[in-house]
C-alpha cells in the first residue's frame, strides 16, 4: 500500500508541477506580448513624430519656394516690360 501511496503522491506532484509550468508559460507569454506591444507603440509614436516634423519642414520649404517664385515672376514681368519698351 505504501508503494501505491508513493506512486499516487508522485503523480499528483508531477501533475501540479505541470499545471504550474503551463500557467507560468502563459504568464511569460502574456508578459512578452505586452512588452512587444509597448515597444511597437513607442516605435510608431516616434515614426509619427518624425513624419510630423518632416511635414512641417516640407511646408516651410514649400512656402520659401513660393516666395522665391513670386519674386521671379515679378522680375520676369519687369524684364518683359523693359523688352517691350525697347522694341
């Protein structure tokens, strides 16, 4: 009877250890997924900030180009006026 009790105790302990390992692996997996999600969210946030900054730079550059183009148009109009007067 002692041998059966020892076997039962051993099987019960192994079953409990297996259950604990399964829950431990689930917890570890959930922890890793949460960490990966935070890392991904941080990377996307940084990417969005960079895109916003680059878009602001592009808007500033476009405004500068528009100003220069308007200046060139004025100069071209004055050159055309001078050329028409010369003819």
